[in-house]
C-alpha cells in the first residue's frame, strides 16, 4: 500500500511538468525576419524588416511566382516599438531569432549612434547575437535590404555569405557579430570598426525580379571598406589599403591575394597569402608605452607579369623581402592615416598596454587617444614563399613574334 501511495504521489508531482511548452508558437503564425535595417527618420527610428515569403521558397510550391522575401517598415521612438508596430502591416508576428544581418544606414550611424539599438537587441532574449553587422555606405539600410541578388536570392543570406567568404579570402573586409560589437564599444583601449556595404549599378531595378533575370545584374551589393567609429558614432571610412593594414594588425587575415612591384622592370608579381598570423607585444618603458607588431605570412606565387625570372632561390628571397616591405608599409600607412584623420585607437593597442600594465593604463585611460597619436610602434614582417605554382620561370619571352 505504501508503494502504491508513493507512486501516485510521484505521478501527481510529475504530471504538471509534462504539459508542453508554455511559449509555443506555430510556424504559420510567424514572419521569419532574416535582415534588419535601421535608418534615421527625423527624430525617430525607421525599421526595415526583411521577411521570408514561405509560399515562394517552399519546395512544394516551387512554381509560385513572386519575390522570395518581402520588406515591412515602421517608424517609432525606439527599436522594439517599431518592430512591434510592424504588425500593423504584417499579417504575421515578426520572429527575430533567425536574424542574419543588421544594417545601419550611414546617416543614422553618424548622427544618432548605434549603442541603443545594440543594447535593445542584446536585451531581447529571442535574438541570437551571432548576426553580422554592416553599415550602408552613402545610402539607407532599407535600400540595401531591398535588392534582390542571384545565387542567394534572399538579400540577407547573400550579405551574410558574401561577407563571411570575403573575410576569409580577401584582406580588406572583416566580420563583426553583435556580441563582438558590444564588446568593442564597452572595452577601453579600442574603438569599433564595421564593414560597409553599398549598392552599385542601376538603382531603379533593385527591388524587382528584373534585377536577377539577366546574366549581368543591373544593381548589385558590394562590401566596401571599413567604417571607423568613436564610441558608438560613425566618424569616417578606411580606404582599401588602410583596411588591409588594419586587418593585418588585428590578426584578421586568413588568406588573401596581393602584389609587389617587380624590382628591375615594369609589372608586378602576384602573391597568394596562404596563412597569416600577427604577434603583438606591448610594454611600458620610462612611463612611455611601446608596441611591437610582427606579421608572419606563408605565400605562393600566383602570377608573374614582368620579365623577372623566379627559378632561383635568390629571386625568391628578393620577392620575400619586397613582400615584407610591402606589409610594413600598409600597416604603417593605416595607423598614420587613422591618427591623422580620426584620432582614435581602432587597433586595440590600448588593450595591449592594459594587459601588461593595468595600473599605468588606468592612469592614462581618459587620455589614451592622445597617447595613441604619439605611440611608439615598431613594425616587422616575415614572408616565406613556399610555392611557385605549376611553373618556374615565365614563358612570356618565348612567345613567337
């Protein structure tokens, strides 16, 4: 009898726990948002939500006509108010757990700052912080999210995939996720940097299926340069070479392609970087901070567009020296340009100083940008060319007249 009573009591306790999900949401009641754009609208925020159209992308209805996504917009004083207001036009509740791309309009990033938006997204429990953040250069975020593209016909997926691939194979671009961006804004000794995106071509067809009905699209999305922030406001842009220098210093380069000028004739030798690592060391000497940067790359020869003969070790060593000088040059130009134009430490040198001497950095933390302008930085590079491709010397000179 005691066993039966205990069993009944156990069932009485456990059964209420098996009632299912208290916050269950049916898929046919949700609008899946993949891209989120934030623009300035007077003294308010205009939100653009790129939402998937299930009937178009579903394999069972592959013959359905129309665009694979639609865009809803709303304007309010705060981000979450605007997102909730989207239900005035959307027949489904906007679901934010699958956001892939967050795009800030350049005007909004310059004038309003991005911190309040980032904090609201981090505070919202349904939003995962692994989305990529971008800045719409010379345009609005809503325009970027309104462009249909081939291969990935969902613009948010295209932006995410393109930036992900580009950051791994091309040194001027980098990825920044939502949680990384918050970390950059809150950590002393470093200022945020975000990759930009712009629309190239004929804007008139950007939101039409006509844009993907031809081999060469009329308008296309292009990741372009890195945007520089001071605290949470955009203050300028880096050029392509400056962006390369930034990424080498920050150890963001995984693989890329570059060139060096031929030493004795016109033309260039193209080098493919196979691996790249950056070592940074900081120290404080006599009350003055110092930084040492050394980049190590392993490369192969991609092409020889001059009369240089590369079939000897002496030629390879000469190319290695040229590559080393080129690396030091682009890093130094990047730092000097940021010092001259923006006066903020986007490279994280302040973090390095803090790690080796926290007490010293705490004393100068409020004036770190002034220290950064005169910071003693030593640049070094080591390049090793391991492969010359399928050829030794170029056979260009053997071409018959």
